C-alpha cells in the first residue's frame, strides 16, 4: 500500500493571498457570506443553490498520466485511516458523526489522511462504488475502473501549505497501482480556488452535473462543461 508510512519533508510556504473566500454553513448562509466577500454573480448562484438549483463541476484525471511528487510545506505522514482511529478523525473534525464514519469504512470506502505531529491535518475520502451526493441529492454513478474522491478537508490553521495537493497525489498513486483507470471528483463552479487546486493535480473539468428541486419534484441532468 503506497500510502502507509510515507513521509514528506517541508518546503517553504507559498503565497496564499490569492485563495478565494468560500464560507461554511448551509446554502443560504453561504450565499449571504459570499455577498460580503465576493461578487454579485457568485452570490446569485449560491442563492439559487439555497432555492433548489444546484450544480457541480465533474473533474476527471486519467491515472496512466504521470503523477508528480508533492511538496507540502510541513512535515507530514500519509496513511489510510483504520477503524481503530475514528477517535482521531472526530478529534480533527468534531462535526463528524462517529457512527457514520464507521459505516463508511465498513462499506469499503477509504479515508486517506495526512498527519502532522501525530494529529490529522488533512483528509480525503475515496470510493470505487456509485455513491449518493448529499449536495445534489442524487447518485454519482461510477464506471468500472473509476474512483471518486470526495469530502476533502484540511485543518483551517494549516491551509495554503499544499497538504491537500500532497494527499491527492498519494490517492492517485494508490489507485493507479491497484489498476484503476480514472479518478473523478466534483466541486461547485463558484469555487475557483478549488478548481485551480485540482488542476495542479491533473484534474480537468468535463461535465456539469445539475439538480433542480421544487418541493418534492426533482429533475437531474448533465451537460458538457463549457467553462461556466
């Protein structure tokens, strides 16, 4: 297993001033926060999300393409989260539900983590099976040979240090070595910093996945990515 025990030496931190603001909270709270920090267009899309129109950009990366080495700016160690380490996960992400994390692991999902000074600093889940997207309220369908990266998180105090990038590259190597063909992930198009970060790992946008819900009625549709 390529991630077990892999350690990184730190390099000088990068200038993080260009990272865009992306708030937390429910969709309506995110929209209001965006109005204070970003432009009206971003606010409009996040408000639309609160009202039932949601979309994510699907990004993909072929695993037979070269995978570069990572250069995090802190000493970290990469590993897979074990069922006996759920307490460490909840300590890092107090909002997480212990039983839900245990169920994810038991179902075959894999949680990749980076540890800094023994504590979990960055995480990203991966699944090789079709799975629900709570944001879109629909399933993400995977083909044979696909792996889907989801629920990425980095300690807010350690963001801007290339930890998520390093962890993503570990995931790519892991699944390449297992014979998988393609990695997929998604992000909202209103998060340009995420799109840039995923591009550094070789991901490219290929489609826009959309859901429209009014009351109990919902329509799902996909279209090719055109840049907006």
